[in-house]
């Protein structure tokens, strides 16, 4: 599958490349069409457009992000009438947003550090779609799609594809953005650029991230806490769980401010907190807000796999969550039943850390109290 086209521009600064592809939204649009059981030709008939247009959208040659907003709404309504699920259409919105961020990151006419990466605090659903063509991991909402009603012909890519040169350019731009983002007011950009740069599998990624941590020590408790968390999560993603355990011990356990920040960050990250945030300041609010915790609990229980890089953090966060919101363990809640069934298996595991085992025992005791 093609993933986009670039035109070469000449300026006083030399040769610049403008990325015009729409690989992520094109691939999701293809999934929607396949789930409906339409061919490119039959869907084109429904939309009253040419099959070439549909093929261009799906390949990324004609970005869906270039379709006028009003016309895109018309197509969305047509897809709903044809039977597409609202959740898939929401995935298409996130995929289009991811393509906009990718295009901004790859466009060398936009100076590094001036793109939209630091405009707001990003959430997991968007980051999953943004990182999809970078790491090949399918976003959560698309992992359980049934097989399409019409059999596919020939080899089919498993996700949106980004040329190697564009992947290298993306990670290079994230590094430059992080290196140039100095000072408290640009901390969000630096933090999120570092996080995205951590998806790079280049051999020097870990050393570069460690160097960046040494270069700039954030001012203030929140910036320091977030910096430590980012370093720990990137390390865990790369298989280093000891750094994550160190973060839990030094920045969460026995620290009320750290525990509050952790819960607030998680609730926002997985989309349970109701409002988009433009800065990280909300994380320190001791009033953890209107979110209930059910969605967060489901997410954490799904992550209770000892080989998962974030296992220790998931266990600790779940332990803190049920202590703060014990009503989440009330009888009859499906996720509570799943947790009760999973606990004996996890506690039999030999690879558990001492802290994780103690906290899982604490969760099991809390369940018994809730059932008493």
C-alpha cells in the first residue's frame, strides 16, 4: 500500500520536503469499507465519486484530511446509514487527527518545536493512532474487529505503512523538538516529544534519552515528577522494569502528592477525565475530579500481565485506585469479577516483585471486605 507523496520545495535554506500523505486515516477508512462488505467500486457508487478517489484515500495518496469538513460530515452520515459502527467512525476521527500531527512533524517547512505536538496534553487513544505506523501496534479499538464479510484478495498490510525515510525523519524531528524546547513554558512540548522519540528502535535511543534527562533538570515538583515518570515509562517500554520500580518507590509510594498525580494522569490518559487539558497543571489537583474510575479500573485489569512492561505500575495504580474508590469493588461489577479470577493466577507467578505481590494481596483483601 502506498503511504503518501511528497513534493520537493526549494528555498534559501535548501531542499525541503512537505509530507502530504494520510496513511492512518486511509487505512482506517479501508477497514470501515471492508467491515461494511463493500468494494471500492460499490462504495464509490454510494458516495457518487470515482473509484480512484476511494483508492486514493485508502492508499494515503489523497489524504482524507484534505476533504472539506462539510463534505467529510456528509460521508460520515452516509457511512452511518450504511451500517458502520459509531466506534469505528470515532476511530476514523482519531486517525485523521494522527495524520495531521504526522504531517506537521514531517513538514520541514515548520521549524522543529513549532508544530502541534505541544499544543495540548495528548491522550492514549490519539497516541495509539499516531504511533501505529511507527511501531506497528494496532490501536486498542481496532484489535477485536471481526473478519470482513468479503474475503480479501492478495497480501494485505496489517496496518498503515510509513516509508523508512519518513520514520527516520519523524524521530529526528522529535529529537530536535525536545532539544530545542527549553524552559518551563515549553515543558509540555519537550515531554511529549521525548515520549514519542522513545518509540524509536535505533540503538542510541536509550543513551540519547538518558542524556536528555541529564541536560535539563526541570524546575518545580510537577515537572520533576513528570520527567521521572516519562523516563520510567520509556525505559519500561524498552524492557527495563527496574527503572519503573525505582519510580514507584521514590515518586509514588508514601507520597500523597505523587499518588494523586498518578491517578489524575491515568484517568486523563485513558480518556475518563471529561475535558481536554492544555497544560499538565491539572495533575496536581488534590480533588481528583468528576471521573468515577470504572474505565480506569478496566484498563488496569487488562494490563495485569506479569510480562507487561507496565505491570508494576498497573498493580500499584490499581492498589491506589481501589483504596481511593472502594465502591469499584462492589459485587456485581464485571471488571471486579475479572479481577477476582485473575488474582490467584498472578499471585502464583514467581517473577513478581515483592511490592507487586504485597499490593496484589492488599487488593485481594479489599475484595473480601467488599464482599463481606
